[in-house]
C-alpha cells in the first residue's frame, strides 16, 4: 500500500463506522413513519426526497454530469437491485417476520458477497482472514439478536424468503456498484436513487393509493430525516467505500446494524449493556476489522506459511 493509501485508511474506517450508524437508525425512523404512512409509499417517498437532495448538491457543486453519459442503463440496473427490489421485499417481509430474525437474515450480505465473488465475479480475493471475519461478524449478530430469534426460522417462509432475496440483491448491487468507480460518489448515488424512485413511485400509486392517507407531523419528520441523512448521505459514503475498500469490506458494515441499535438503546434510552450483548458487539467489531485489514491481526509469517501450503496443495 502506498503512502496515500496509508493516510486514507483511518478516514475510510471512520466513514465505515458512520455508514454503520446510518444503516442502523432507519429501522426506528421507519417504524415511526409507518404509523401513518404505508410501507411502500414511505420507501418511494424516501428515495425521491433523497434523490432531490443529492441533485441539488450535485448542481450547486458544479459536478461534471458528463460522467453519467454512458451510465444510464447501468444506473437503472443499480437502482433496481440496490433500492427498488431490496426495499420493497424487506417492507413485505417485515409484515410477517419479527425484527430480530429480520436483522439476522438481512445482515448476511457479506456472506452472499463472498459466495458471489467466489463463484461468479472473482473480482476480490477471498483470503482466509476475510472468511474468518465474515463468520465472526455473523456470530456476533446472532449473539446480540439472541439465539431464540432463530426459533422462528422456517415458519413464515414467504416473508423470510423475501428478506433473503433482498439481501442477495443488495450483495449483487455491492459487487456491481464497483463499476461506477470512475463516477464521483455523489453522482452515482443521485443517479441510483433517482432510478430506484422512478420504479417505486408509480408502483406505490398502483398498490397503496398514497393520496388517500393523511400522515402525521411525526411521520413526516421521521421520513425526512430518514431520506436526507440515512439515505442520501449514506448512499454517497457507500459508493465512495465501494471504490476504496471494495464490496466485501463495505458490506461488512451490515453486521454493525444490530450493534448500533444496542449502543443507541444504552446511550439514549438508558438500557443496560448485558454481558451477552457485549460479547456479540466485540465479535462484530472484530469481524469487521478482520474483513477490512486482517493482516494487522495475523502474523505475517503465518500468512506466508498458509499461502505456501495452499499453493502446494493446488
């Protein structure tokens, strides 16, 4: 790694932590907004507002729109697999699946990224450390959510299948998102959210008749925060991290969602941090760190010895 890469590393870790926070807070905001706003309508409005905010930023910053000239078809694909499909499927799945199990199923994105990278794209090397990190992170999620959360696995098959399909779609989106490495993150995010909104806005009018509902002030406020902070800002950071640390590293932040929920509960709601939750939190942090730079955790002599043995076996 060059000096520039070394200097940028702490910044990327900071952005990864921020992305984890921005991924963790939408669950509470969505729950508030859905009290008077239908699920699909809320998702579509959230994407639309986020897209508008990003386009305002793009135009005021005088970014070169020519970078998107050859990306329109890819943006529609990215908007579909990263926004329209997963958001709609999760909204449907959570109508029958409890939040703890949904969090576990939706936190398996790094697993699917690893499998897809191994069997299909082979764009990122799957080192031993990354596999250890993926396993440790998933174990931490299960520990925090509680092993009892898995008791419902297989009962609400359609809802669980919807969440798993949404997770797989997000994994494909993370891998495909690296095709926008030559596009500024704010442009890629604005284009992706716009294309996702173009799919979901007409759909919500067909399915939910949103004009017949009267949202409360609290729901509108939660929706605005969710759109501007947890969607627009998050999307820009997401595309930047895809470029700098790759799809496996970026999606490792999925494990942080339940950890962020635990920390928010302890800091803002006076909840107690139990020993079990602390162990799960440490496992998640260990997993994310190992996935992104596992060489810091394993002696170099072990890495070289393992690589030599693997080469000899092959």
